[in-house]
C-alpha cells in the first residue's frame, strides 16, 4: 500500500553512521522518511534515540538528525514525537520550530510525555495548541481505538490527519470501522455500528494471514524463531 514510510531510530551522535544509513535506504522503494523522536521504550531510550532526543534539545542531537536527513534523503522527511520528556510546552514548540526551519514535511504528535509512557490520558489540548501555531501539517496520535475516539481527536485538535498505533495492534479492523462509521454518518444514520470484539476464529484467521506475510519476507526474517515470536506477539494483542 502507498504511500509507505520508513522510520529510523538514531541518536544524532554520529553523522557518518546516519549518512551510511540514509545511503543504504535509498536503494529501497518508499515514500517518506520518518524520524523517531518520541518512543519511550527502554531499549530505544538507552540507544539515545526516540524519546531520549527530547531530554535536552540544547545538545543539538535532534537538530543534527533534522539537518542530515533533510540534506541526504531524497524523500520527504517527517518526525514522530511527544509533547516533551516531561510536561513542558517549551520543548514541543521548540521541536516544531526546528522542524519548520529544517524543511520537514509534517509532524506526528503523540499527546503524552515520554515519562508518561502510555499511562494516563492523551493531552488533546496541547495537540490543538501545536496545530494552531504550526505552519506544518500536524498528525494527531494517542488513544484512538474506534470511531468515537477518532472523532474526539479530530474535533478537539483540528489536526490534519490521525495516526493509529496501539489501536491497530488491538484490532486491525479499526480503520475499516472508522471509514464505515464516517460513511454512515454522512448518510444521516444515527445508529453507528460498534467495533465488535474479535472472536477466537478472527484471531486464528489473522494469525494465518500473518504467517502468509512472513513467508514472503527475506530469508533473514522468514525463519521459525521469528515466525513464532511474531505470531505469539500479535495473538497476545488480539486476545487481550
């Protein structure tokens, strides 16, 4: 499906490594290069990438990523980030300013701090404020799991688009569900279809689709160890 984006996790500490990475990626057919500047996972933070980049913007690492990616990537560059390492509006507005000045194409903003991980509720007010003060398109992200939460994000923040992450991991049908509800609402229907729970048969069918997908991957991934780990991971999400 197109457009397709590739996301990189980098610390911004080594420009040569980054240039090598971008040169390698140029041989692949994709449409957007996205910079991960928000992931709170321990291994990502420890690497110096993801949410670690928001700890201290004055160290210049995130700016280095913006500069090198914009200069050496033939694709449009975007950034996926959070509202800060902790609650501090100055951080996200500085990131927006840096992204605008560096010629990035858009910003995807998750409405939590890095410290919050996935706890608490997403801060729609800050996403709205960022959208109102940004010249770049803003993609809202966080806690969108069905049509109700999609509408809340869209109407409250006025964002240009919405990214769905964990909601799609819980149920891949979330996209078709939102589209069906939008169509029904446009037709004047008031009883919008809810997103039904996945049955064990649904889970079984998705696992079989996943197995078919893995079989098409390169030899590096198409092995029993990866296959079992991946199917187990997805099954846990779906059964939850």
